C-alpha cells in the first residue's frame, strides 16, 4: 500500500515537472539554468517511479512464489497422506499436470492481479483528486467514464474463467493420456493399439489447442475493447479541455497540459487492472481444480507419539479389524494373533482382502473399526517413524527409483551403510552375480520404475533392502508371482533366512509357501474362515480343502 501511495505521488510529480518545464521553455522563454532544477527533479521522479515499479513487481513475484510453494506442499501432502487411494484414482499424468502446470497457472493471480488491485485502488483516486482540484469538469468526466472499464472486464472475466477451466481440463486430459501412453507403449504395440492411441493423443492435443485459442481470442477482444473505451474517455477529456482553453478561455495552458498528462495515466491504470483481472480470472480455473483435489477427504492413519522399543520382538494381535473402500469391498472383523518370528501365510481367492489386510498391518490404511495391537499397545499410539523403521513391505512389483542400484538399496535404511554391509545384503538377496556383470557395479544407473532390470531382478533389489534394514516385521505381497524358477528359489531361501530374526507375513498362493508357513490365515470375501496350521485347516475348513485340492490337481497336470 505504501508503494502504491508513493507511485501515485511520483506520477503526479512527474506530470507537474513536465508541465513546468514546457511552460518555462515555450511560454516564458526561460534560460537553461532556470530549467535545470526542474529537469533534475523530473529525472529523480522518473528514477523513483522505476524503482517503485520494480519493487511492486518484485513483491508480486515473491508472493506468487510463496503461494505456489504452499500449494505444492499441500498437494504433495495430500498425495502422501492418501497414497493407496490416490494411486488407484486418476492418472499419473493428471496428478503431475495439476502439481506443475495448474499451480503455475495461479502465478499470475498473485504476481499481477493482487498488486495491480492495490495500485488501482489508490493511484487513480490520487490522480482524480489532483485533476479535480485543477479542473472539476475534467474530474467529473473521469468519474463518469471510469466505471465502464471495470464493468466491462468483470463481464468478460466471467467468460474468461469458464474458458480457462476448459483449457485446464483439456491440458490435464492431454498430459494424463500422454504419460500413460508412454508408460504402456510396449503393451499398446503388442496389442496393435498404437495407431488408435496415437489418434487419441492427437485428438487430446487438438482439444487443448482449440481451448487455448479460445482463451487467447477472449484476451485479444478484451484488450481491444478496453483500449477503445479508454481512448474514447481520454478523447472526451481532451475535447472538453480544448473547448475551454481555446474557445471559452476559462483554463490556463499549464492546467490543461497538466490534466492531459495525467488523464492517460489514469486510464492506463484501469486498463492494466482489466488485463490483470482477465489473467486473474484465468487463474481461478486452476485454483478451482487445486481446491477440488485438496478438498478430497484424506483417509490416513492417525499416529501417536509413543516410542517403540527397538530391541524387543514384535507381537501382533488383530482384534476385530475392519476396513471398507467407500461403498465397495469390505474387510470384516478380522482377528488373529501373530507371535514373534512366526512365518504367517495369508491365503484366499482373488479379491478376498489379502492385500488390504497387509496394508492395514503395515499402517498404510486406517481401520474402519477394530484394533491392531503391537506388543500389547494399539499401533496408532506409536510414532509413525518408529513403526516404519521396524517393518519392510515387499509387493509383487517393488518400486525402484531413477538412480544407482546402491541408492535404491540403501533407501531402506536411515543410517550410514558400509560397502561390506551393502555387498553382504546383495549376496544374501542373490544380487551379486547381476551386480558383477555391470561395468559400474552397484553404481550402475537404472531408470524410473526399475527400467533396465527384469521383474525378478527388481525383487532381488527389494530383498537386499530388507536384508540391509533387518526389520522386525516383513510383509510379502505374493512375491513369487510371475518369477522364474531360479529367482523364486532365491526368494524362498531369502524369506526363510529373514524369518530367523523377523516375523514374516506372506500373501501366498503357491502350495509350497503355504505348507512351509507356521500358521495360515484363510480369507474369503473379506472374512476369516480359518486360522491355524495347514493340517488344522485341512480338517476344519472345507473351502480351504477345496482350494488346496484345486492347486494339487493343477500341479499334477
């Protein structure tokens, strides 16, 4: 606000110095010595005005940067706090586009629109007061014509926001489709869908192009009409001044010249607000999109601040644990007791709730009801960091990041790791032969998502993480699915070794893995039908017997 007041003062002072210099030189025939002080004053005012303009822009940029950082932090927090549902809903490209492009779209609102609103709320009023004190009729013309500009750009701005929302929708659609196509390029080629997907991308890009051109069309039309209104207003003031100066001779030359210098400044500020308003309304579409994402209810576990004993083995008791995905699948009142160093197999048909149960035990999902006790204390009472330090989760497709093999292995621990420890973990995970085949060994770069490594090799990297971390609880989500025989043998051997100092819970489907387990938790349609040893379940649970018989027949075939 102070900058706006100073800016208004410099504009009025600039007009005064211009008027005074012209008056001295052309009307009074003053010498150069008499004009020099006014020239110095004009130069000082121009420098001050430029400095204030720079300062105003700098503050706007800093404010926009701060707001964008806050939005990105909130979006990242939203994705982080609700990772499982977030991963299942929407496209990765749309999330990236929202995080990058949509947040950048709101830049102009805080960088241009907000500072311009402050400027226009103060400086035109100062100019209007200065003009009115010199010539009241010119001030009245300004007061009558000025409202037409904001009325016009408010009407145009409503349409601009609608067009900008359409453009942002097309942009996120295009980004999502393009990224997903790149990720699934091999699959599309194999199924002969490359040409069809190419046409879809072209259609999306053309939709984005058309929506962008519509926004630009509105912007150009708006600028033309604003220019027309302001020029017509300045023309009215000039005509009125000319009549009073030449015909009626009721104003002096200095007054007329002073007003004619200030009039364009007055309308220029209103035009700049119109342009900023147009841009700001465009940003509102992006802000709406971001708000919709941030308004999605976060479904994450609530953690306490209790410290966990890092040396004690983990005893886990599941008491009537339930979870439901919205109106969809429900895991119902699961109960079981898991003793330290046990090897537990969770089995059941596809869609029975095995992975959901693992996510609940891992603390990735909050239970709808029931309790998960760890060493006799509810899991929610512990610190989040304390719990995740004690566990490792290995899924069917463990995610590897773009970077070296070393970086992807040591990411599982929060301490300094020596080469001896690293290579020992790699050896136990059956990874040394692969590492030695690379020219740069563990410093070999791999691509995003583990590109460059096979599925089995990615599983071995995940195993190396577990051996290096030495967790108290290891969760395997069908780790042998799709693996070759050699990798499966390595995995089975590693799981057996890990179970010597960890409790191991495995979502299993292979008969060998099931029979090797100390106890088995059998799920069907989200309910526990049996919990005990392989022999006990064969005797007591008919569905389990049928499942085992089906597997045995499949093996026999």
